[in-house]
C-alpha cells in the first residue's frame, strides 16, 4: 500500500510524466498542502524512493546549458499499486485525530470565559481559513476546471460542520 504522499505524487505523474519541480509547482497551484502534509524536499526524496522500487521510471533529460533533469513516469507496477491503494483509501474508514478533540476534553483547565474566548478565536480563524480556501480553489479552478470538485466539497463539509459546532458552543456558553 502506498502512503498518501506517494499516491498524490503518482497521481500527478499519471496525468503526465513530469519533473519534480513541475510536481512541486502543481502541489502549490492546486492547494494540495491544505489536505496533505507534504514539504518541498519530501517531493524529491519520495520520487527517488519510488524510482528505486520500480514504481517510477526515470529518464534523464538535458536542455541546452541547463543541468540534467529527471522526468518521472509511472511503471506498470506503479499503476497497479495506485489502483490497489486508491481502492483501499476509498473503501476504508479512518480515525480522525483532531487537536480540537483533545482541547475539548481538557477544557476544564480553563475558566468558562477563557474557554469561550478560545473557541471564538478558533472560529474566527476557521472563518478566515474557509474564505481563503475558497479563494484559492477558485483561482486553481481557472487553471484546472472541474478537476477537484469532490475534494473541495468533502473538505468544506468538514470545515462547515466545525463552524456550526463552534458557533453552538459559543451560543451555549455565552
């Protein structure tokens, strides 16, 4: 089974064989870091690891005076592993580990007023995040129309549910 990071990188390569830098740019343009924890150096390390496992094929290319670059493409083994991993991710239930859950469980360390203020602060930040998330998505959608509607809808449903929950907490403790 592939990790989430591996599967996302392979998704981009399946769309079209690419250089690590191109994949890094697509991750930024599409706002992938809003829902997958992936750092810049990780992209390069994971791609090289996948190539060593025969999941990716590497072709070296050189243009003019530029340094040699690695273009990655998916192997048949890689394609098969992507299918297996996607099936498992779609069919399994995962446990959610939210920091908010621990904060709620430990709320009695705070006064009611401090608890309410912290919940309001979180809600304010969440409202800004959702606004920015929608703006980023709309910019990315101009570049990649209709590609990520399911992901956006799924993520927004979670954010909206949290917004409603936090607002209820504020109203009940106000």
